[in-house]
C-alpha cells in the first residue's frame, strides 16, 4: 500500500514537470525581455547624452576659435595699416591720429578678448642688446598696455601694488625668435593671401601682466597667474619686405575662462603649449597627457578631439573628455538608470504574477479533472452495484 502511494506521488510529480519547465521558460523569457528593455533605455539615454555633449563641445570649440580669430583679425588690420607699414624704428613718424586709431583697435579687442598688450616690434630687435639711441636694452617700437599697466592682484588691498615689476624680457625674447622665423620663412609679403598674413604663437612664458599676480605669488615663486603666450603676425614695409611684428600677449588664465566645465584641454602642435580648463582634476590631467599625443581613452563615455580653425603656422587642437564618474552623476543618466531599474523590477514582478496565475490555473484544472474522474468512478460503482 505504501509503495503504491509513493508510486502515485512520484507519478504526480513527474506529471508536473512540464508545467515547471513551462514556468521556468516563461520566467527566463520575461526576465531577458525586461533586461533588454532596461538596456535599451540606458542606450538611448547615453546616445542623447553623447549628442548633447557633442553640441556643447562644438559651441566651446567655436568660442575658443572666435577668441583667437578676433585677435588675429585686429592684429592683421594693424599690420596692414598704412601708418604701420611706413613706421620708423622709434615710431617718430606715427602722428597722433594714427596712434589713436591703433589704440582704438587695441581697446576694441579688449572689449571681447582680455588681451594684455599689443606691441609693434622692429624686425631686428634684440632685447639683450643695448640700443645706442636710447641707452637702454632694445625694445618694441610702440607698446599698447593701458588696460593692465600698474594693476595687480594686490591692488584692492595694497596701495603699493605698482611696486611689482612688470617683467617684459621673456616676451621680448620670444618676439625676437618670431622675427627670425618670419624673416626666414616669409621674408616678403605673401602675394596669394590678399590682406591675410601668417601668424605664430610662442611657448608659454612669463608676461608682464600682473592683473592677477600678487606679491605672495612672487614670494612663493608661483608664476601661473602671469603666464601667457605671444601671438604675432608680421607686417611689411612699402617695399613688401619683412619689417616687424604686431604682437598680442594673452595670459593663459584668460584663455581658461573660455571654458565653463573642467573637461577641456587645448594644445598647439610642436610648441608643447597647452592648457586645461580651471578645476581640472589630477586624474583627468593624467589622461590629458595621452591626449597631447593624439590618443583618446577607450573607457570614457565621451571623448572627442578636433583640429581648431586658428590662423597659425602650427595647428591647434581641442579635446573634451568626460570620465565615467562625471557621466554617472549626470541627472539624466541617473533618471535613465532608475527608469531601467524600474522596468526590470516591474518586468520581474509581472513575470512572477503571471507564473503564479499559470500554476493556479493548471492546478485548478488538474483538481477539476480529478474531481470529475472521482465522480465518474463513483457513478460507475453505483451502476455496477445496482
């Protein structure tokens, strides 16, 4: 009797196996369907994120190019000014009106780009050589620096801030190198450029712009607040031979203010000059060292490197990198993650509920079948007894 009961129990369990397999298959299908929907939600959110980042990258790139190209246009206009092309070594023949015109161009540029200074530089200037006429080291023909002269980071609290030396020698030495370059490479006015002229950028040097430089910085040996570049175009005399430079000095911090997020780096060809956006983390700075070699990281949600449209003898590049930790903190990505998790959770719950319903239906069906079989057997026994 006991053996028969065990056999019947085993038989019933074996009959339930197809039902169990059906439920397992259904749960697996439902789970992977929910997971697929969750992955799709995240993929769509990431695609939108990348599209948005690319648009911001293009806007930032355009802003940097506009800064440099506006500077170039003002320098180019100065270089082609008749009074500049005819200027003598000490600017004695530049009348008041012409000087005012050039000064107005300097002021106009200053309204859009915080250029520190603009110089008119003679082709043969050597700042380490004494000028027999002035009895001082050789210097530019004319300097326009009204926007920065006498200023420093101490100005608001220290009436003696003007005591900080405005160091110009490093700028002058770069101008000398640039003169040598143009004299060698472009000794006569290019005939195929119209009013366009070439341009050249120096490596980063100490400038004489102390606007954000303080005595405390000087004592610490921290020159970062006054570091910058010399961006120059050549000007030519009436005989179309190289006569000198029109040079603008731009501090690196001025260029850094173009960026609203700490995820950008700009660098220039062979000079090694580069700068990151303010607030760049040390981890991202390490990655930037690879970017300078034109190598982008593979594990970043967004990484893009583009050539900049800047007039220069060497190319400029801009890159934007979004590390995973920044990407994961983005509100849209958090919302997408929560939504995908919700989809997955709802899918699992619904799958379990449907599985339970199937089991209940099958159980009720089997229970009804057994009841009908029992009733039929009882009827048969009654008929046999009768």
